C-alpha cells in the first residue's frame, strides 16, 4: 500500500481570524512540530495542495457566497462590509474577515478535495488533512469559524469520481451541522455526528430525530452526549451506534472529522474526554475503515481550542494512527517541543500553565459496552438514537448485538 497522503502547507497557517480568536493556527504549527520531533513524519513528503477553484467550490457553495468571501478577503474589507455580507455570516465575532481569507480557505478545501481524489482514483488508501474539518460552513454562509466546508466538498469529489456510497463520522464536540445539511436528502451519503447535547452547546442542532429525509431517511445519524461525559461514557455511546450503522451501510470510503474540543480542558465546551480517549476513537475509526470501507479513509482535523496542551497531542496521535505509527500515550513530550510550546503557556502556577509530561493524560480508555440500559441520561440518549435509526437499517434498537 502506498504511504498515506499527508496534506500540509505552512500557507495554511494563514487561516488566522486574529490573535484573540479561538481558531488560532498555532495549534496546527505545534502539531506538525510535535509529530516531526517524535518521528511520526519521518520519510513523509507532504502533499502541497492546490486551492480549490470556483467550479469545485460551487459543488457545495453558492456563487453569491463565494463572491462575498472574495470581497471580504480584500485589504481593509472590514471597513466596507454591508448588510449583504453580514447575511452571509461574514464580519461576525465568530467569523471575522481577514485579508486573504478566500485564498487560504480555498487552499484548505483543496487539500481535502485532493485527498479524496487520490483515494477515489486508487493512488492511496488513506489521506489526512489536519487543517480541514471545517464542518459548520453552510452553502450560502460562514458559520462557527468555518468559511468553506472542505468535508462536504471532499464528499462531492468522491461522488463525482464514481464512488457509490460515502460515510462521514464527526467526533467534534459540536454537531456537524453543515455536512449534514448538504447531504440531508442524499441516500448515497451517511453522516454520523457524536457531539455534546444541543441542550447545552451551540449550534443547538443534532437531535436524534434529525435522521434524513425522503429516500435518505436513516442516513443522518446524531448521538447527542450529555455535558460532563467522560471517556468511558463517550466511547460506550460511540460503540453502541457507529459500528452497527457502518456495517449496514457499507461505505466505499470513510471520512472522519477529529475535532479535539471534546477534551476536558477545552474552553468552549463541556465534555470531559482525555487525549487517551480521543486517541482510542481515532484507532477505532481506523479499524472501522479497514472493516467496512476496504481501508479507504480520509481524516480531517476540526475544532479544538486548548491550543498548546491538547490539540498538538491529539492530532499527533491522529497523524500517527493514519500512518500506522501509533505513539504510546506514556511517551514523554520531547524536549524541543517542550521548549517551543512552553513559550505560549501562561506562567501562572496552575496545572494548565504547565505542559503535560506525556503524550497521554494517564487515563484508561476502557468502557463498559451498552447492554440495553436506559437509566442514565447517557444511556437514554444512546437508546433514543438507536430507536430512531436502527429500524431504518433493519436493526433491532433494543438488541445490543445489533
């Protein structure tokens, strides 16, 4: 098998919404530094992507929106934004405009599209774009720090290349609403999102009842997780739903989005996962790709706003998992990375003001498989998703063997 395609270009660091904005490109820079020093990227020649052209962007996004993004990318664009721009979600606190926004957003989108094309044409079986996973962007507007929806664009590319069925699994703490919206009525695309409950977290969507429409009923799968859930509960829910649905759907390619904002230290959400739990999820998704999509797998980054302590470790594990170079969570953080990353941490004497010692958080990713229980809020959520989705795939929602 050819070495997986690792999409990376330092120009992607230009996706920069400002020093005070949560979506700071430092997290990408530190990830590449950590993965490099640990040897995860030894011998890897980065794929330098070409920006997605307008024709490609139009497979998901409207002409008016693309033109608005281009306008907002000009120097000093913030000074002359009008109501039409604001109607496209541009110039808001979540999605401020910045010079070159269109160019770098198209570059990130091009990376995921070209990774998808390489898989569809048989050049590689796996690809990874840690700068991608911008899953909130809608066809006609920016949303949730996302300008162009590279995940949806990659799926469109796979379908255009003749791929019959595509599955998308989103493990970001926020609902993968943009990807779901694009393919809500397309039976060729299965979207699965496991996320914090809409009761407690933006964007307020992703209920179990959102299951697709028409011929696509059952191809939108949502697993809303109660705030405060830790590794064992999250992994219990993951394994109670996702493998069964993938087994029945049998995708030709699996796409996955790996937002690291489910971590306990993330400042924008309320789940309590560890890096160890996130690593276990990436390894599980690799196994599911091997089982159900012939090993064809495109992985993307996503959210994650603990820029120094969490995201670089989580996404280094993701890169290692895609490359079959798994890193032991007990591996010490290397000295070069510690020296660089330490410059960005506050010297306030708190735990979060110091770098972790190892590549993991010292947590066990063990969990008790779901056996039909429905007493706790978590197990009620699992059962509700199974009740909605499983009959549409010929599965028994009450039988834990399904």
